[in-house]
C-alpha cells in the first residue's frame, strides 16, 4: 500500500510540469481519504484542468502509470467548466468525499443545496432497486456475491447523504457512520465492511431482501424535512 500524503505530494509537481497553469485542482477521494485502505483499494484522484481533450488524457495516463502502484489510480479528470455543469445531485457527495490538495473544489462547483442531497439519496436508492431486482432474477450464482459487494458499497454513499440530512454531519468513514446507526442501517454498513463474514451467518437472499427494503423505504419515505 502507498502512503497517500507522499503519493499526492509526488503527483502534484508532475502534473504542474505537464500542464502548467492549466492545472486548476487536485484532490483525493475514496478509501485513502477515509483511512479505510486495503491491499485492493484504488487511489481515487480528482484532477481539473481548464479543459480536457483526449491528448490530455494520454498525458495524464502516462503520469499516473509512472507513479508507484499507478495501476491502481482511478477517479475523475475533467475540465473546470465540465464539473460546474454536472448534475448537482451527483456533486453533493462528490464534494464531501474529496480532500483538497491543490486549489479548492468548492470554487469550481455550483451552489449545492440540501434538496440536491435528498435527490442524490433517492436516485441512488432507485438505482440500487433496479440493480438488486435485475441481478436477483438474472445473475448466476457465481456473480451474486460481487453484485452484493458493489451494491452494499453504493449503499454506504446513499447512507452518508441520509445521515447528513438527518443530523447535519457528513461522516468521514464507514466506522464513524457505523457509530451513529442502529437496526437495519447499522447492519447494512456492517455487510459492506465484511460481506464474507455476513454471508457466513446469513443467506444471499437475506442480503438482497434487507437492502431492497431499505432502498424502497427511501423511495417511499420523506426527504427528512427537505422541501421539494
């Protein structure tokens, strides 16, 4: 595993050398930002240039691939104008889950409201209902554990937004979020932390059922006081 601070401090001057004043922003997301790194973790980097063409992507790919464990680099690279015009429901958690390393992400984003956050939770829940229903019907047995792993990972981000709307606090990690939950919501985060352990005592059907019920509660429930 890499040291995120060293890795990002090494990446920044490489980007500045390649792009000069065109580099507007650099940030870190994901498990390295949250302190939840495993050997399989990606390195989620956010890069904003003035604008991005395919030639810029070629340059960027060469830079990150030359970094230590650069094959694990992923994340978002785009133009400063692109991110400003992104759907705002997708930008709420994107901003909250990003640590600034060069520039301030908020300077490139539109105003994001609690209504946008509530929309992101409902849209995320709707996507999970579709994923879970479709794969329960059609995925083969070998694919289901991977589907559930991805679904419970996605549920974590929906849960972050829901807890923020309820409490005004955006938790920095799964463990921090776990301490504020109870009942099925706590179980959902626990599954995401260790699916094999959960499956040792529960069936796949139970995992599907628990997450589907929670997602449908979001679709049918209130916006936690956020007006339409």
